C-alpha cells in the first residue's frame, strides 16, 4: 500500500495541485447523479405506467417508500466514508448505481420496483452526492466557497440536461433500454475518472488544501491551533449541531412539497399548467448566479448569515405564492425560490466542515443528508392532506411559512463551536 501511495504522490506532484481534478470528478458525479434524482426519474414514470398498467398512486408510493429507505443507507455509509475514504466508497457506489439502473430497467412486479427505486435513490441520489460533497472540502479550505459554487454549477447543468436526454433515449430505444444505456454511461465515464483522478485527502499525496503550503512559523512563535475535528457523537452534544440540522430539513421539505404540487397549485389559481415548466426554468436561471454569489460570500463572511438569507428568500417565496394570481407573480415566486436554493446549497456545504472539521465529515453529513431525505419524502404530504380536507392549498402554504421563519432563528443561534473538548487545551 505504501508503494501505491508513493507512486500516486509522485504522479500527482508532477501534475500540479490535484484538488482541481478532484473537484472535476466530484462535479461529474453530481452531474451524473441526475438519472437517480427526481427530475431524472420523472421522465420514465409515464412510459413505465403505460407498459405495466400500474396506477400512478402505486408508483408514487413505491418511490416515496424507496426514498425513505435510502435515508438509512446515507446514515450508515457516512461512517464508512470516514473509515475507508471517499475513493473506496465512490467506486462501490458507482458500481451499485449502475446495477440499480439495470434493476429498474427489468422491473415486472411492484416489490422489485420498490427495490430498484431504493437502490437507485440510495446509490445515485444519496451516497454518490454525499461522497462528492464531502470530498471537496477535504481539498479546499480557504477557497471552499468557490469550489462549492462550481460544484453547484454541475447540479444546475444536470437539472437542465438529464431530463431531455432521458426523453430522447426513451423515444429512441424505449424506457427499459434507456435506463440500461444510462447505466453503461455511469460505468464507462464516471468509474474510470474516480479510479484515475480521485484521492481522499491532499496530505496523502504530499499536498495541502487549496494547493498552498502551510506558512512557515518563525522560531519562538506558537504553532497555529490544530484544525477542529468533531466526531458525530461530540457534535450531537452541541445546540449548534441541532439548530443547523433542523434548519437544514426545511428547504428539502418545503421545496419538495411545493414542486410535487406545483402544477395543481397554479391551476387552482386559474393559471395555465404550462407555467410550472416556465417557473422551474426561471428558478434555475436565478439559482445559477446566486450560487456563485454564495460561494464568493462564504469565503469572506460567516456562512450562517448566508444560510439565514437562504431561508429568508424561501419565506418570501411562500408569501408570494399565497398572493399569486398572475404570471408575473408566479415568476417572482420562482425567482425567490432560485435565490433561496442558490444561497442555501453552497453555504450549507461550506458551513458543516467549517464548524466541525474535515476528519469526521462523512459521519456528520451522512446524518444531515438522511434528515434531508426524510424531509423530501414527507414534504408533499401536508399539502395533499390539507387540499383534500379544504379544497385549497392556502392553509398548508401558510403553515409551511412558519418553517423558514423558525429556520432563520435557529441558524442565527448556531454559532461556530470552536475546538472539541479533547483539543480545548491546545
């Protein structure tokens, strides 16, 4: 193993700072996670229903159940990232992702559909993005905001490219073969990139975060304090951890619930069904520059204020949705959602390693991802229940408005914790 590490270090040092190639592979992983994301799966639902004859409610229930099952996998695998490293987990997950696509392409019974969706959501949507988004902060500290803004660009491009690509494949070879082709792409493109370009930490190949050597300490001066390294168990004793965790559940719950019911919400206000697609485009267009703004600000200002701004814009979106009665108001609602998404996603990725360090980030982020998945799974439920009971979404949207308001309060109270107890005297 030492020989392998030395050879890798020699190859990496000859090619310059390896963090940029690691960031590229992480972005590629986020982009190629698209077939497992809801926006990528959605184009397969109608062809699947048409061929199998299953009801839409059965397929939707299978998808929700599978999403909840995947949350447990995220929590467990986060610990394995800390134990075995990102490279090993990424390799195994990429293989599993391809197998999940192969399984879903062969479904013939509702139980196999649940199994296929569960493996797809666990590997592609969950573990792959968790691994990528915890790998990047191992390589970037001072430039972490900039790095995560570039990673956010990969997610935006995936949202724009994967659904139409899936539709083209389905029209060309059918939905079963389309999933098989996507599996081959995952194996032939992502797997070699991970094997050749990914290293767990810069220190393992003789480099340093951001590609910068640590400053020389003049003789007689004290060394800089060691980087914080909170374990999950230690972090769970801190109010800041629970404030951030609770606030982190809000965007996934609210946005998923609104997106799932967006067409119905608009038509309930007398707006055209085609407006939903337009608002998603506006949301993406606004999110893109806000992602870069969030990265720039995260490198310069306390990230909790950027997180609070993300929740503020989500609250503004909900208020606008309560009042929406025209295309212009719907566009404004989408713009607020895009601003919220762009600010929140990057700042959240920056905040967790900034507060709790890099060493046990897999375990910590595994738990936060799992909570987000649970929020996404239950997000559509309150809107559906309230609409069935009252014939309107107004009460549900007003109720959801409370969540980002509480999120702002929680985030502002979540101040950086400093070093853990075992480093308190350092």
